C-alpha cells in the first residue's frame, strides 16, 4: 500500500515511519489555508478541497507525501503536496508548510493558526498531475 493510500484510509493518528522510509526531515512552523481557496485550482492542476489531507510547499515536487507531526501537542497526519506556498512573508516568519484546513484540524491547530511541526518526506513526488484524482 502506498503512503497516500494509507493516508486516505487512516488519516487520524499514523504509526511512526520506518527510518529507512524517511527521505528528508525538517522542522519549522505550519500554517493552514481553507475556505478562501475551496474549489480553486492548485499548482498541480488539482482542485483544492479544504477537507482533504493535502498541503502546499515551496519546493517539494508536487505529489510528494509527507508525515506532519505536531511538536507542541503530539499527533500527526500524512499529506500530499499539491500546491505552492506558504507566502514569502510567512516563510520569512519561519513557516515551512501550509496545510489544508482538514489536515490542520487533525493536528489540532485551527485555533492557534500556526504550530511547530516536523515534516518527514515519505515519498518524493513526480510533479505529474493525475486528473483522475479530481473526478
């Protein structure tokens, strides 16, 4: 089972990844985006749906799958990178990833708006867009 398939089936608490499956690890702040972008086309060409377990990252290849862990309260979620972000202003403030509101809710960060996270890349994306995911 791929990590994305796992995330679709088990998007609450996820088991820790095997060390040999983590391709890269970074820590920093996460923010989230939601209602204003609902139904909009993302950088990948996919339609953004705020309840999906997806995220925006400035450089990771589109389609990359990452485990996001809340370093303040615990909990984690697996997301797929489908968009570009955060904004340059937010990056300057230490934000390294923008999560969908659905992913933010799983991490318990909606009230705070930003939390400290660990981002572990589980599978690199290919920058290819699969239109079947939007149907």
